[in-house]
C-alpha cells in the first residue's frame, strides 16, 4: 500500500491551493462578526466543481475517486482560512455520498445535479437535544400513513441547517428496534408544511458555518423521498461516519500544516535573549511535535481513503483518523498561540481563530471520547 499522490493529484492539490489563496482570501473576521455566510465564496467553489468531485458525470459530477476528494479538502484546509466554509463544503459532499450510495435512480437524478452545481445546499440531521454521542437514542419519529411519513421531533447543531434547501433527516420508524431496523432516512425540502428552520446558533468558533435547530411538526414526507430502505438508517449512519471521519480530518490536517509553517517561520525570526526562540528546546519541541503529527496524520488519512476507494469498510481506520488528527490540530493550535506569546492572543495574528475553530473538531463527527470507545470495542476490549 502506497500513500503517495499521483502526479495528477499533486497538480490538482496545487491548483486548489492557488484557487483558495487567490479567490477565497476574503476578510474572515468581517464575516465572523456579522455571522453571515460567504455566499460569493460558495459560488466560486461551485464553479471550481469542488462539490462535484466524487460523483458520476451522469449527475453533473467529475467522476473523481475518494482519494482525490480527500486531497481537495486537505488543500482547502491548508489554503482557506475560513474553516466554516470548508466545513460547509464537506457537509455538502457527505450528503451527496449518502444519496449516491443509498438513493434510487430517481433520487440521484433529482438531487445530485443540484448538489454538484452548488445551486442547492444540503444538510444531514442526526443530533438532537437529548441525543448527541448516543445518536441512536434519537426521539424524532416518522410514522407511515398511506403513501407518506409523518415526521415529528427536532434536531440541533445541524451544519448548513439554517440555509439548507434539502435535509437528510434520520428518524425512528420502528420504536421496537433500537438500532438495526429501527431508523430510516428521509429527504425533506425547505418550505414543506410542518418543517421549520431556526436561526443560526452563536458559537465559539466556525462562525461562518451556519448551525441551527430544525423542527418537524406532522411534516408529511412522501415515501418516494425515503433514502435507502425503511430501517436502513443505522447502516447509512455508520457508512456516512466513515466518510465524514475522513473528509473533515483531511481539512484539519491541511490546517495543521499551515499552523506548522506559521509557527516554524515565527520561531526562526523571533529573537529572545540574543537568539531565535526556535533554538530553545521548549519551543522546538512544540514545533517538532507538529511535524511528527502532520506526517503520521497523512499516513492514516491516506490509508482510510484508499480503503474507502476499494469499497471496503474502514470503521477502525476512520475513528483513528478522526481522533488522532483532530486532537493533533487542537494541540498544534494551542501551541501556536503559546509560541506567538502575546501576539498569538491577538485577533490580528489569526492563530487565535484557528484555536477556536479547532476545539470543535474534537466534538463533531463523534467526540474524541467516543472514538476511544469505538477503537476499544473494535480491538476486543
């Protein structure tokens, strides 16, 4: 197994980096302060076909493999300072991957062209106020009556939720079954009767990413909008998590690389007591740890992507990937602030924003504690 990129993938990564540095170099702080979504940047990403990468040309996609998609998110994490936008793009891709794998031909023809073009925004709704890490304890229900499901309940912390034109909603269709056979997925459209999208929630970081609550009150959804088969929700959830725990860490690893380069440059140029601060072991150790985690992260990320490209399950690898890279990013951002001292604490130097954004990486897609539990279970503990 090799983790090297092909010449074509390497060239594409460089292209995405240049695109982000030139076209996505807007004032992120201004958007953070206003709480607005960067629509112009979203449209530029759509024009670059970044949302279309892993999907068939039959549906408006590019026909790229999953590895190329992972490399793209990695390049965006490195070159785009707006982690909220990158997360929104990853969410769009994840919804498309679910529709592509589990949707029937009619659903794929209807939704994937809209998703690939970026014309419509997609979200997936799993988390609820009383069920975060314990996702299968969800209370949202979908009761079949005639040719439609009546959807009732609410979701919270839904990425892209306030903006979404379409939402993949996980709901209980068989209360007698806890996991397998008990959950199903429905595609719900903005404006449907009984469906309400709340305003974005205020957060510590990722402030351009629109997160919010969704409410369903006897929302009638046609059986034709069922993604997969009734009762397949847990299977779809587990498969989705493997993609999610590859795509988002890919972006995180790109940010870690940028943080490493910024910290290395500063440590070489900043002097204290007559020599560069990088010559002091306390500082050097922080930076060498960043480099070590960067290289190790590439290995597990690429391994995970290769396994998914071979159409195999990667539950263990995805959890290791998510846990290791998110915790490495958080520590790197914390160390970067410490290395920069007082300047690191100032908004002008921007590393404080990377730190705020990085904290969420260890929570969404399954907390670090949950990843430890998954890994323990899979190795027989």
